[in-house]
C-alpha cells in the first residue's frame, strides 16, 4: 500500500488528516533506471538537475526526484535513459510539456501565462525602492 | 503617507476574498489533462499482456475504424468499477483495446476472469512508456482514437454509467 | 458524558466571550460601566473553560471512545497512547479546538498580566480578542463539532495516517499553533490601539513580548516541521515550497517584520501606522493560511478532509476580521502620524530596509502560492516550485542579509558609515577570502555560493556588537538579538551547504555487499523482519564507517502499517559535526537485492541548529524585555509609594 504514501508526498508544516484515494499498488519491480544512477557522473548530474524540476503527476508539490510513486519512477527511467542516449535535458522537458502541458515543469519560464510571476516581484522591487528612497530623502 | 495608500491593503484583500469566494463556488477537479488531443498516436509496439488476447501496436489503429483505448491495471480499484460500463460499450459494438500498466500476465488474467474482458487487444506497458507518450497521468483513463490513429478525446477516471452514451457520441463524431 | 462535558464547556466559553465583547464595547462609552469590571475575569474564565474542553477531547481520545465520531474517524484502539493523544489534534475538528484553546488562553494571559496600557485601550483589545474568538467558537460549534456522537458506536476506529504516527506530531502542531494563534494578540492590540487612538511607544512595548512569544513558537514549529519532513519522507528534502509550508512561513515573515518595526516604535516613536499594519497582517496571514489549507481551493498534499461549507465559513470569518481591521486601518491610520524622523545611516533606516525586504519576500511567497490558482481560473495549469521560489526569494534575502550585517552596529537616529569602517572592512575581507576559497576549491552554483559567503559575513558581523562592550553590562535583549542573527547565519550556511555539497548514492545491494557515498562506506549486513505495536517492518542492518573509521550500526526500516494500511520509510541518520549520513532501505530490487538510498549532506543539521538558535535568541530577548519591564514597574511603584508617604 505504498501508493498512498506516494500520493501524499510531503508532510511538513502542519499536521493534518490526509485524504487518501483508495488505490492499490502494482507488484512489478521498479523500472531499471528508477532507482539506479547513470554511471557517468556528469550525465547523472544533468539527469538529477532535470528531475528536480519535473513535477510528479501522481503526487502534489513534489518533483519526480523525490517521490516513490511508480509513475515518478518510470519518469525517472525515461529521463535517465534519454540523457544516457545523449538527448538534451531541455528536449526531454519539451517532450513532456508537449504531453502534459506546462504543469509538468517547475522550471520558471516567462510566457504569456506566467509573466505576472516575474513582473510583480520587479514591481515589488521598484515599489520598495520608491518607499525607501522617499522615506530616506524626507528624513535625511 | 498619502491618504489613498491606506486603502490599498483593503482593496487587495477584497480582491482576494472575491476571488476565493468565486473559486469556492465552482467545482474543482485535479485532473492533469493530456495535451495530445488532435495529435497522432506515437509509435509503439507492446507485447501481449495476457495469453488470450493479441498484443497492441500503433498499426492496429490505422484500419479506418474508431475505437477506445483503455489505460488500466489489475491493481487499480476504480478499474474494476468501470468494468460493467466497458462491457456495455462492447455490447454496443465498440472495439476496445487496452494498455495494462505495470502488470503481470497472471494478475491481468485473474482480473479479467473476475470482472469480464471487454478488450480485443491488450498491450503490456511495464515502464509506463505508452502512458507517458499519450499524456496519461493515471489509471483508469480512456481515449477515443479515430480511424487514422489520431487521439480525439480523453476521459479521466473511471467510466460512470452516465458516461457510456457520451463516449458513444464521441466515437460517432470521429467516424 | 465526557464528550458532553467538553461541549458544554465550549458553549460556556463562547458565552463568556460574548460577555467580554459587550463589556469591552460598553466600557468605550462609559469607562465606569460596571460591566467593564467583568471583562478581565470573563477572559480568564473563558481560557480555563476552553482548556477544559480540550482536556476532555484528549480524554475521549485516550479512552478511544468509539461513540465519538471524531475518534472513530481518526483513531484506533491499537495505537500507542502518545499517538492517541496527539491524534486528537491530527484532524480538522481537533486542531480547530486546539486553535480556539490557544486563542482563549492567550486572551486570558493578557487579561491577567497586561497592566501597562490605558484601561480603555486594554478593554478594546480584550473586546477585539473576544470578537475574533466568537467567530471561531461559532465555526467549531456549528460546523466542526469535535464532540459529535455517532448514533451507533463504531466497532473500530479508522486509524491515523502512519506518516503522522511520529514524535513529530506530538510537538510540531501544538508549537506551530501557539505561534499562529498567539499572533491574534498582536492583532487585537493593533485593533484596540486603532479604536482608542493610542498608537504610542507604550503600545509597542506592551505588544512586543506577546509577539515575541508567538514568534518563538512559530520559529520552533517551522524548524521542527522541516526536520520532521526531512527524516520522515525518505528523500532528504527539508523544504518543498508546498502551499502549507508557505502558509506557515508567511505569518513568520510578517511577525519578524513586526518585531523589528515594534522596536523602532518602542525606542524612537516612529513607524506607527506601519507597525499597526503589520500587527493586522501577521495574524491575517495565519488565518489566510488556514483558509487556503482547509477550504481545498489549493492543491496541497496536506489536504484536510476538504469541505466547501467549511471553506465558506472560514472565508466569511476572514472577510469580517481582516476586512474589518483593514477598514478600521483605512479610516484611522490617516490620523496616526508617522512620528519621529531619522537619517539614512541610522538603526531605524536599517530596520525599515529589513521590513521592506521581509514584506517583499512575503509578497513573493504569497504570489507564488496563489498564482496557480489564478491561472486555473483561465483553465491553464502551471507549477510554481523551488526553481521559482529559490532565486526570486534570494533576490530579496541576500540584500537583507547585507543590511543585517550593518544594522545592529548603527546608532539610532543619526550615524555615519565611516565610523564603522573598521569592523565592516573586516567582514568584507572575510567574505572575499571565503569567496576565493570556495571558488578555487570546489565550484558551486551561484545561489549556494552567495549563501555560503553571506552566511560567513553575517556570522562575523552579528558578533560585532559585542566589540568593545563590557559583556556583563550588555542587556539580555541585546544578547538575544545577537544570537538570533547568528542563528540566521548558521541556518543559511546549512541550507547553502546542503544545496552545494550533497552527494547521493542509489544502489541495489545484496546482503554482505557495500556501497559508498562521499566519505562513507555502507555495508548491508542483514535484512530482518521486525514489528511494532501497529506495524511490521523490514529492517536493514547497515554498518557505516566514516573514512574507513570504526563501523557503526544503523537500522533504517520500511514499515507496513495495517490501520490504515500504508507503507512508510523510516530513514536512519548518523550525525557528525560536519554533516549527516541519511540512509533509506527501499523495496526488494530483484532476487536478494535491496534498494539502498544514501545521502551525505555536509553541515545539513546547521539548518535546524540555526532555527533553534533563532528561537533561543527570541527567548533571551523576551526574558530581557520582561525583566526590564518588571524593574521599571518596581521603580514606578516604589516612587509612587514614596510620593504617597511624603503626602502623608
């Protein structure tokens, strides 16, 4: 019944009753590269960096790099085998985004749906600057 | 400090409340939809998931006949719940093929013996490769595929009795 | 019977809150009103009754009284007693009762202890506290009654999520709740001060210990929660930017800003409106967080049993309290002048800068948390996670840390940077050397690099206020500040080091084989079945040695709970002064092979040591403030006594 844990993902800031979807667990062993690192450390580092920015679709708020969900394992297998085959990490991300939309990627990308995420902090910087400047000048 | 700035927090908060209220009033789903609708099925060639049904490959979808592609697993509880609806669809003449996710042949056979076997072909997807290729994020899911192998519709979760006629219409639409 | 007693106590407490509210309001018209005399006793009684109700809930959980719905839904007779008790607040209704209990108890404490403010302001404050409390009593009694009975007792309880069956559940939620709800006192003080137009240094001094108290608990709660997630989830992550984590971080950010602006108000009578605003915001963030988590409008792994009715109820409460307070702020804050002036190079200016940065971080966290919700409205789903929060947060954190190095060295009101040339040059030199060393020895990413260097600078700079002072004469509160700032440096060092130097090893090994990660060699000596009160487990016996030293045995487990059925991984840790080895045993990976997940995380415990230091700094500051207050009070009463003696 590991699936339940996997769906939950994190537990951190509050203690709570979790809602558990009733789902059983498959009995196949994990995919070959779900829990096995690539032998080339450079490739493994690339794969790890990519996996940390891909969302686990079965769990919430977790990347596939830290989930026990079988599907996350299968996604890690995909990432590692594709990296090992020489594919570019961003191409693998694009391949997944083609299938699941932007939701699958945590990597911040400025697009027509995400620009406020970047513009608003800039506005906050600007606002903070103005507030500080006016205060200091007035009080100087 | 200018007078009007004192009202900014209240204005922002009002915005938040209006938005939260609106969010509360509408039904929410947590489904991750596939963005492969309208695109062709990717190339795959799976081995047979069980002894008494043939294997599944992309070429099996190119015969001009629309069909349902059911993504299921013997270890998934809602998959058992949707079995009667799949059976009803089969009796209405729908061709249903399936991909079994991370499953053993024995488990698949036992599952079909218990809940019925509405499938004409079942492919075994041990690494969720086909599942990832078509943008499916769980089991069960059911895709409508037209006669040219183009994905036309995705149904997420188990098929409820009310969904049967909807799926029939979708199949009719892509004929 | 016990459940009914608890329920009755709750109703009585609610009635007393109503009395307290009415008394407070009437006293505003006519301070001599006889009802006004009742406000303090009512607040104290209310606190006691709420605590009694909570005690009754603990009793029904201890007895596993399965005729009580909440027990049947969330407990199980075979659970260890400690988790039966902790399970009382591991669910929505129980945690709301804990919430209201803490709120009533803090109301009782201010009623019993706070004597500094004018009585009218105090009564308005208590009325505000009662008004907020009433809403939560209503919520509890009408839509989340923890004492509800089942028509038929259940044969057995449904159990508590195994992930929660950990000592973490005993400490983390109550600590965090004391922090969240303790901020309601700051909220009530702010409202009381606005209502009676008493935004004075005395108001800041009165409010400060309460904010400090709540902030200490909030700091400890977040630190404990982070460590709990770290060892329980089995992947070595300690912060995920999950909405619920953000919900705990936002009140902390606001409370931290509030503490600093309150010291400006207390010491220099400046930043009046801003301090009031933060007092309102801090508790508002607690409530907004609660709303986001419990209404189900945000997807979080911490999903409570989601219920739109509850969501609506909390939203109405939010609208009334936060909306009301902000409305009052808009109406009254214009009449509050900003107070004394100060120059660019002054303690005040540094604190203002720190406040602006903390608010900006709060804004970014709020934005990132809510943004997926906004795009969902347009049927677009996006993910905002660590790759967004880390760099954007750092954009504000790093400048703030630079100013933190200078701020405590500056004098109030007017100072010159050139006076500080020597100590600052020392800090800058240390940072430059650190930067070079890291760049030469092992190249790391830009954020961890900056984090390491800044933590070094801050660690040194935070000790600078000790320079040239007689340590014995240094006020306790100053020691507190130094310790808290040093703690931030320590925590930042841990975070940066974890991110820069962690090493991971995944291996499938047979019994007798070994794997290595960083300086560690790990031998899988054996895998044995074992059992606990409500679980069975496979336990890996690992012999670990650091750089070929003597081997030490650690036993990570993969546990199977049966009520509810679920598998959890229990990691095993070896802590050294320079880091932690983190080991997990996973599933069988083929015949006779076991999945091992190993991490070597240099200096990772510094994250939590830092958190504890920050909280301890808060404790010292609190002791210092309260001691100073008592001294002042004694001097005052003695001089009053002398005066009366003279008059006689």
